[in-house]
C-alpha cells in the first residue's frame, strides 16, 4: 500500500506538471490546435499499431477513449515540446559555455586535468578532480559515448554539449570485464539551466494549493510531497 501511495504521488506530480506546462505555454501565447493534435495522434497510432487495436488497449487498461488519450497524453506532450523550444530561446547559457571554454584554455596551458576540474567543474566529483570512475558506454549520456569510445588515453576531448551542460572528458584507462569494455573517466562539467530546473522555477510562481490530508505543496522544491514523516522516511529508504 505504501509503494502504491508513492506511485500515486508521482502521478499527481506528473498531472500537476502537465497543467503547469499548459498554463506557462499559454502565458507565452503558445497554442496547440486540434488539427495538430489529430496529426500527432495519427503518428502515434502508426507507432503503436492500428487505431482499433490501440483504442481496444486504452479501453481495457485505462477505461480511456481515444479522446481521453489525446487529452491526457498527446496534448500535454505537445505543449511541453513547444515550451522546450521557448525555454531554449529564452534562457541564456553563456555563463556555462564561457566557463568550459576557460577550462579548455587552462588544459591547453598544460595544467593537469584534475587541477582544472577542481577549479572549474561543477557537481559531486569536483573535489576528486572530476573522477567519475569506470563506465560502460551504455551508462553514459548518448552525446558522450562516441567521444569516449574514440578518445586517446590521457588526452582531453574537445568540448561536448549535452542537454545537461558542457563536458570535457579524459579517458585514463580501459579494460575488458566479462567481455565488456569499461572506461575510466574524468570529467570537467559546467551545468546548463536545464528545462526541468527552468520549469521548477516557473512552477514556484504559480498559485498552487493541495486539498488533501496526505499531501502538501512544497514550493521550494516545486513538488507535491507526503505530509506524513513516516511516508517520507519510507520513500527515502525505498
């Protein structure tokens, strides 16, 4: 029952985010027409199977009609996609890019990778000189896999951009373990303001209240959380 309550809370947060995205999009005059929703639904139908088969599955699993699927899944996804584009145009990522460029300049001056990471990198590995440990390629962000796989040992890569931010990678060693190749990696990383962070800041500005004895709105985290200390402790342990 406790595990199901955690899933319920996750669903409430997803519903709240979908509604917030719609409201924030509306503030920016972003609209999604019925024609666009129909076109996107048609694409989804082709991905998932025939329309009849999808409608049958929706009804059996969720008690949904195709209109419910459009309202609950397609429309929110389209609003979010449009809002992501607005965020990308609205947010200035210059500071993160300039910081990684400064780090690259320091590396070219022959400073050690670990020393430069301690100065410029962001995140938990900064104090360890950017040491991430051993990884398979599949455990890395997609944008990092090819640069890591083709990197010369102990030679920093160029700057790599991902949705999270900007990276410079150093592959220190490789090995085979259970016939899988592992890479020992250091990283210098500067963080972009992600869409999730940007959306959280916007959600903090919305007049949200929770009519429930079980949940409360945590404005500083922009999330619904349990009121019960017991449930919070259980979720953390889980």
